[in-house]
C-alpha cells in the first residue's frame, strides 16, 4: 500500500484492512508499477450485417471489434476537431 491510503493498518500481519467502495474507487490498477489503461466496457450493439461483414473482412476475422472501436474513436475525434475549427472560423469572421 502507498502512503495515500485512508485504511487503518492492522497490528495483526495476517489480517488485511477492510476496503470500502470509496477505497476501490480510488484504486489504480498497475502492472509492473506502470498504470494500465482503462479497461474496455462490454456492451451489446446491433449492427447491420453488411457493416459487420466489412469490419470482419478488414480484420480477416480476428480483431474486428478493435477496428470498430478505432473507427468510433476516429469519428469522435473528428467531430471534436470539426466543431473546434468551425467555432474558430466563426469567431475570426465576426471579429474581422
């Protein structure tokens, strides 16, 4: 445990402290002392058969879900960039 814990240490070395839900919420998952990325969340999604077939074909049957995730992330980031550019252009046109 690190020095940031709010848990009371036990004098009995065989007994671990009790963790509260708040303690778990503050916990950081580490592997070899490196913080790991957020874990992906499992969901159910309904896709058109041709869309699913296209992603599976692109991935050659393996890793198609990773491709779908990357495509969604790219669309998310593109939307943000487009919105920012439009706002900046509007501001520049109004100030001119």
